[in-house]
C-alpha cells in the first residue's frame, strides 16, 4: 500500500487536511471514530510512554514499535510521525525512516533542532546550522521510497525563519513546517516565501501559535494542520475530574448515564481494532478526513 502517495493526494486537495494527535492505542481508537488522519505526536508519546516532557527522551525503537501497532489496527488511516531531529545522527535518521516506511507510516517530520531539543512551542530552542540540517534532510529524502517528508524549522528570529523556509522549499521535501509561528501575518509571510510548496501548521493548546479554524487555514493557503495534543489534554482533564469526584464520593463509582463509558462500550471500541486486523487488504482511497472510518 502506498501510504505516502495516499497522504500526498489528500494534501493536494482544495481544503486543509487535519491530522489529529494521538498518544497511545486507546486515544487512537477513539480518534478513529471522528477522523481518518493521525499525527503521531512526540509530545504525546513522550508523556504517555515515558511520563516525561518532550525534550529528547524518545528512543527510536519505541516509536517504530508504536507505529507498527497503529498500522495493524488502523490499516486505512494516514499516519504522520514526529521523529524529532531524526534521533541526532543522520545515518540513524535514515535507518528510522526506512523502518517506519516498512512499518506503514505515511510520512515523517524532521526538524532542524540540535540537542538538547525542546517542544516546538517552548522557549530556548537551539537549531543546527542550515547546511548541516539540509545535508541530513537530503540523506533522509534519498533513503525513502514513497514516504512523505515534512521539513521543519524551529527558527525563531524573523529573518532566519524566512531564510530557512525558503531553503526548505527548494528541497525535495514534500511539505514545509515552521513550528511555533506566532501570528496569522507570519503564516502569510511563510506562505509567500515557500511558493507552491505545501505548508503545514501546528496547533497545540497553550502554545505560541494562534487558534485558527480549518476554513481560515484554507484561506491562508495552509495545506495540512496537525493538532498535537487534543486527546492527551482532554484525557488529563477528564481523568483528574473523575478521580476527584471518586474521592469526594468516598470511593463509590458514579451512576452510568445514558452516554456513559463502561466495560461494554470500551470493549466494543477495542474489538474494532481486531476486526481491522483481519480485513482483506484494499487500496487506500483518500476520503475527507472529517469523516469517521471504522
């Protein structure tokens, strides 16, 4: 199955393509009821798998294993994977890209940060010299077959943002991402400097970028929008609230309302992942990502 081709086809459409950040198999199972495009968020994976912030703790074998599990359960979903800086070394980056493509990833995002790295919406980011990043990116592009590659810059100085965005647009990368962009005006500036190259916008609650709807992003010429943490942060709030209520009720579970989630509902959700395992292989036909795919 040509997962990279399917995602390129989706992105080439007239509307902004949304990809929803998931952090584990359960969050993906719920997200699959609403969207058929996932962003495998480094922020979410570091939080859920290690219980640590997104500052470089992820080991690439763990990420590859996660993508393998996702692809088995969701054979027709787009999977865009955050690989940070390619795990430092260019040769490692190429190896990881090949492993992810074999595992069924649709695409990867490769950033130009150097260690110690930070979340793209955090302060204190350090970036590689442009030539060093471009050399790593070129090796990654040569190592992929069909995989979609997003070239990402974490530059924060205005002149450097535009210089790097223009340079990334000149490569064979499929999409350009300027992370932590702070205003609609700067989206317009980046859109202008990269010409016809597809543009990705990253939205994260409490981050540095403005909250913008999909129709507004389409008007701005944004081709892809990733939502890094809606599942993770919603779970944080829901779990905290549920346990506070349980404590206040001296440990008595609340009554299940009409739309409550219990053993039956949860099991039915997870059984769909088994049924997808056994479905016969089929050509990926891109569909509107706001349409649930079961």
